[in-house]
C-alpha cells in the first residue's frame, strides 16, 4: 500500500510535468511548485525516518 505522502508527491510531479509540457513555465509558478515538492519530500523522508527509529 502506498503512503499518503507518496501519492501527494506523485500528484505534484504530474502537475509539474503538465505545466512543462504545455510550455507554461512561469518562473513563479514553477518555483512555488518546486518548493512545495521539496517540502513534501522532506516531510515524507522525516516521517519514514521516525517510523524506522
């Protein structure tokens, strides 16, 4: 079973790919999406580390 964090990350990645494919690479939009993705990835990693501790 997939973790909730993985599904959220997949969703953001899919959204980023859609934006890039359309060529709508507004710097602000891309930067905000990347920040969101990085934050979610960090939270997911921290969650995995605390589960394994």
